[in-house]
């Protein structure tokens, strides 16, 4: 142990080398890779941490040895070790420091040798797959290799990334594949690095990144997530920004194969017993996936039209991998094309309410961006319409210029007719675009060529389609029948509304029926002509309140009719200011045989604002208050009447002749409510003439006659003392209000 100075020298020497090495490593790592993440990874290495700890403990052991401290304790048999403990501590620290120094240098060599460093990071990533810091570090190395066009490193990492994306897809477990954000970011940044390079040494990388190989995969069936679609669109926008048509075509090639092999139709599986399809859900799900995938690529076509990338459109139109040619991402029939166009042009925006947030176009923001996106996608569809003229059928089933199947509902027919005008305008704009027509080789589509080839001219095609739609629409408008379901809904809604109306007057009905010396009035109901469409099986549009409108109006007539009889039977009336209303009632000197009927008066207002003494919501100074619904006939009023002089409200049966004439059905037994919905094409000329309401013959053929019929009788005793207090308002022209001195007391009986 006398030569302990040798170990101290070794420690001091390593200490003198260590810190310069550390500083140079950190500085050059940042300079070498341009990545703070890689510097952070190096800083977190355990060997670096232990090396620094041993440097400190070695200095501490030398410090202890320098002062030659005497042993603090002595133990029998341990004298040698205790007396030389400082020397032993230096020896152990120096030895460990030398070993760690060589390991530390080896770690530095790993970080500074790209081939070793890549394998090191891949090993770490495979071991700690959920920790994406190593994946991100590999991304930084990959991007650097792309910048410097180091094909050895970039190709090595490309194979690793291909496998990494594949593993993520395999973990999806039949769910939509959603990669970690670091994976999407890798593809996006790679495309940007490749796009700014002038030469094409890394074209294979463009195929993997911009070509969507990593994101879509090859020959494997799985569902594409919404997040993946978002990033695919961002990648497309990046290629458009740098005018990289090759990248667009690479994506198109991958998408074409993916659609053909990975999104092919799911064959139906039938039950052997009843031959029912047992895998409907799988079939429908695949249909939705195919629809969404095509939607994405129609939007891509719209983007290319918007940016005037006509050569790129020409290249994707010509791309095929089969003979005879098949174009998986392009329509084969007018049916597919027009239904897709109408879907994008949906005026109610049921599916594409905020399409610009899904397929955003460059330099388009704000409220008008949705319209711009739809316009250019529609413009692309007009180009696809002209492309149908270039298709040469090689199968008897191929009929590229056949009319599309017409929609079934009246609403769709009408909407198609409207939207075809805009489509025709787009087709004219397309044919007038000389540059586009020449690049796509559509110049041959002329009236002369169409005539010689016995094909309809494009504009004539659209006009004929419009005429056919108009004809079918007119036929449908007159031939559509009234739906039993819609008729029953009208009956049920009407019964409920009118029953509630009659119940509002239930408290003022006199239970004793007058049989002599009475006046009577009748309420009979309503009939109206209404468009037949709301009552059809497949209406044109969504109609609000079609089943309740007539009942609401009839309910109003019942309220007005009953209320109006109070005006007929009043013996006297007074116009009083609100603060005098209940004072006026007191002036009448009514006893317990009378009650108060409140027509449209807010009793709570009198309680809270005027603080009327003895007034509650249901009585005033012992007089019962009954709330009666306000009407359009009676101003806000209060009636004072004897309880035994209340009117009768009697629901009578309807005559058989009326029931038969209008084919009425009883929809409410208690109140004897009858209703019918008659197609005016099926009624007698007499009924049609009586109820035409000034409508033309064409309008009548598209209409129904709605009837809600009641036979409600209101009976009053001939001699009734009925006093009305009308609420005065300075906003209504009612004349001068009465004073309390004008009020005549009730007759004493």
C-alpha cells in the first residue's frame, strides 16, 4: 500500500480527461445530429451517471487519505483493514473508475458511430416499445440521413420503420388503426425533407412516405382511423405545396392497390336453412369503409382542380395495373358519379356540414371555405363526367353513358333537378378550359363526334336527364298515395290536441243540462287543403307540424267559439284600470253562489304587484276563481256569474250523411271528434269543386283534403246575469275606463 500514489495519479489523470471529454461529447452530439433529444438520451445514460459519481467518491477518498486520520474504532481481527481503510478506499475507487472509464468511452463510440448507434436505438425501442423517445431519436437520425442523402442509413432505418408501422397495425385487434403521433410526425417531416430536395436519389423513400406505404401498409385488411385520414390529407397538402406530382402519384398507386386488395367487397355468407345473410354487419362496415376511402380521393381530385394540377390529374387518370385497364378509384358508371355529386351538393349539409375542417384547401379559411371545397370537388366530378366518354367497354355489362338510376323519393328527384343546373354549368366551364381539355385529351368530345358515335352530347345528356326527372317527379306527385302511418299520426295528434282544448273548459261546464228556455250555438270544426307530400311514404322534405297544424287551428276556433258566447250573454261590462278590477268585484257585492271566471288575466301579477287583499290563485274573498284560457275574441277579462247559470258544453254526434260524404273516422269517443285525410284525386268532382279554395287543377291533384269535424253545442239560459270586467290598457284602444261609482250591484236572489 506504500505505492498508493500511483492510484491517486490515475484518478487525477482520469479526472483531468473526463470533463473535457464530457463537454466535447455533448457539444459534438448536438452538432452531429442536430437533435436535442439525442443529447438528452446521452445525458440520461446510466454509465455517464455512475462515472460522475465515481469521480466524486474518488476525490473524497483521496481527501480522507491526505489527512491520515486515526481509526475511529478498533475491532479484534480487523486491525489491518481498519488501519489501511483509506488506502483500500482509494484502490477500489480508482479500479472501478478505470473500468467505467473504458465503458464510458465505448458508449461514446456507440453514439458517434451511426451504424452502431442505429442498432443501439433499435434495440432500446424494441425493449421499451411504449417509450417513444428512442423512436423519436431514430426519426431525427433518419431525417438527418435524408438531408445528407446518406442512403445506407436512410434505407436501413426505412426497413425498421416499415416493420414498426406494421407491428402497430397488427396490434389493432380489428379496430381502426391509430398510430402514435410520433409515427405520423415521422412521415410528415420526411415528406417535407424529401420535397425540398432537387434530385431524386431517395425516390424509394418518397414511395414509402408520401406514397403512404407506411401508413396504409400492403396487402393487409384493416380499418383506417379518422386520425390517419387527417394525416394523409396533411401529407397530400404538403406534396401540393411543393408541387410534387410524383408524390401524389405514389400515393395514388398505393391507394389503388389498397382499395382493390384490402378493401375489396366482403362476400355474403348465407344460412343454409333459410338462406339469410349472416354477415350483414361485416358487409355494411366494408361498404362504409370503401365509401369513405373513395370520398377522400374525390376530395383529392377537387384539390388538384383547385390548384390547377392538370398534368397530375392526367397521370392518375392513366394509372392502371391491369389489362384490360381497371381504375379502382375512378367511377365506371354515371350512377356512381351522379350519386356522389348529389351527396357532396346536399343543401342540408347532413353529411358535410364542415367539410373544410376535414378536407381543408390551401388559402381557404372562414365561413366561405366549405362552399369553395364543395365547388371544386364538384368541378372534379364534372371532369369525371367527361371522362366517361373516353371509356371503351370491353364487357357487355359496361355501359359508361347510361343514365343513372333515378332517385325514389320526391324530395331527391326535386333536389337532383335543382342541382343538375349547377352541374351543367360546371361541365360548360370544364369544356371551356382549353388547357385542361388539351392535357386530358378530351378535345375529341364534340357535337359532331357524339353524333357520329351515336352518343349523347354532354349538355344534351344533362338536359335529357333533367326532363326525365321532371316527368318522374310530376308522375310521383300525382300518383303517390297517402301513408297509413302518416294518416294515423294526424289522427292521434289531432285527438290529443282537441281533447286538451275541451278539458280547458271542463270546470265551467254546467252539469245540469238545459232542456227549455235556452239559447244555443254550434262549433263544427275545420277542413283545409294541404300538399299531399307530407302524408306520402317518401316525402320530398321534412315537414314540421303537418300533423298538428289543422288541430291547432281547430282548437283555436273551439276556444274562440265558447269564449264568444260569454260576450253574447253578458248583461253589462266595465272597462277598469288593473288596480280597480278587484275593487269593482267587491262593489258587486257577490255572495257564495257566484264565482269568478278569469279569461287571460294573470292573477299572480295582481297578488305580487297590486298586493290585493284576500286574493289567492284560486279564490277572492271566498269567491272561487276558475282560470279560463284566453282567446282571440275576448280581451283579458273577468266574468262574474252564478254557479248554476254556467253554460252547457255538449259534444253531439255528427250526421251520417256528413260522415259518409267525407269518409270521416271517429278519432275520439268522449268528445265525438271525427277526421279524414282524402286524396283529391280520389274524391267526387262535387267535393273537389266545393273545397278547391281557388287552387288550380294541377295543384289539387297534388293535394289532400284534411277534415277535423266536431258537433259541439253551447247552451245558455235565456236569462243570465253575467258581468264582465275588462282589463284596461293604455296600449289598446278601448275608450275611457269606468270608475267604481259606475258599477251596479248584482241582483239579490
